[in-house]
C-alpha cells in the first residue's frame, strides 16, 4: 500500500512538473530523474518486502494446491453422484421388479388358497355326512358344500389337473354315502304315507323343506332320482285314488235321487246316459220326493253364492239327514281335488 501511495504521489509530481515546465529539455531530465528515483524506490521497497512476498508466494501455492485438491474432491464427488444416480436407477428398476414379483406371488397365493379351500374336504363335512341325521340342518349345509366341491373337481378334471386325484376318491365316497342316506330317508317318508291315518301333509312339508335332497340326487345319480320319483308318484296316486274313491262313494250315498228313464218321454233303451256311468260308483237310497227332478230349484246358487262354500263332509250330512244334488257333489269333489293339489 505504501508503494502504491508513493507511486500516486510521484505521478502527481510528474504531472505538476509537466504543467509548469517551460524548458522541455530540463523538464525531460527532471522527469527521467524522478522516474529513476521512483523505480529505485519501488525496487528497494520490494527488496525490503521480499520475505512477505515469499510468504505470499507460498500462500498462493498452498491455495493452488488446496484448490487442486478441492477440484479433485469435487470431481470424485461428481463421479460418485453419477454412480449413485445409476445405482438409484438400478435400485428403482430392481424395486419395480420385486414389486411385480410380490404381486405375482400374492396372486398365486390367492389362487392357490382358493384352490386348496375348494378342493380340500374338511373333517366337519366328513363327520356330518357320515354320522349326522338327514333332519339335521347341518347335514344340508354340508351337502351343499359337497356338491360345490363335486362341481369344482369336475371342472378341474376337464382341465386335466393332477392334484385332485387323491381328493377325488374321498369326495366320491362321501357322495355315495350321501346318496344312500338320502335315498333311505326319502323312501322312509314315502312309505310312511302308505300307513293308514297318516298325516301326509306333514310328510309332504318335510319333503318340500328338504327338496335339495332330490336336487342332489338328480345332479349325481339320475337312476336313483328316477326310482324315487316313480315311487312317490305311485304312492301319491294310490293314496289319492283311495281317498277320492271312498269320498265320492260316501257322497253318492247321500245324493238326491236323479231322474230315471221312467221320467223321460220317448226314452230309447239303446242309449246310455252319461249320468248312469257316474252314478255307478255308488248307489244311494232313493228319495220319495220326485216331483221336481227336472227343475232347477236352488241349484243355480251353486254358480254364485255356493261356489266357494266349504266342501261337503259326508258323515256330517248323513247325521243331518241331508240329500245333496249331483252338482254340489261334483263341485265338492273338484274343490277337494284342488285343495289336495295345493298342498
């Protein structure tokens, strides 16, 4: 800073000298002299500050080395950042691949768990089907689950899955056991309908409540299902035939005497009337009042007020000494038939 101050002062002197100079030669000499003095002063000043200059030079060299080291460090850090960026990209790719593998494993696990759940037969189902009674509600639930497993095994057989071979034997044995138990239960119910004075309505309600039994038979053994169907139809047909035969015969016993051939004009013996074939099912006692055999009397009410009246109970009418027209007997039989079909 002192040399700069000297230099500034000397420059001012030179400028002042040039401004007041009248003799150029003398001025030139003075200027050269002053410049020489300034140069010598600067050289002396540098010589006197040589240690500081050497120290400054050394400090500058140290700074250069520090900057070189910092540059190398930054370059190495930059290379490492590039490596880290590549590693992060690789890790991201690997993470995406791992996530995809995890999703695939989860999907396989779900499908495998579902497959195992559907193909495996629980001990509860086995014990219920082999030991429980058919009236037990758990039996029907186990039967439904067994039917689902049968369908699943059939679908896997179509896909040629080899993992169901062992389970197939167990399911097949359970199916046969269930078919035999259901067959015995249904046949027992049908046979109980053949007993005298049996309440077949309760039996039919029990069959209707357990209608899935027949559905199971149809799905797995149509031969036994057909056998049971034919047995049920035959039993119910005989039961209804016996009931309606008895019912109609008892009704005809209290029937009002119908018109005979003696009540007709121009009767042809070669013709047979339809009513005689109907009346052949039962013969009632002839009534004494035959004055209005061809009149409607009150029979037209059968199409209006008496159409939905209760069916005729034969023994009640006999106790009351009632005689019933054929039209009322016909209506009562038809309504009784409809009531039985609704059950």
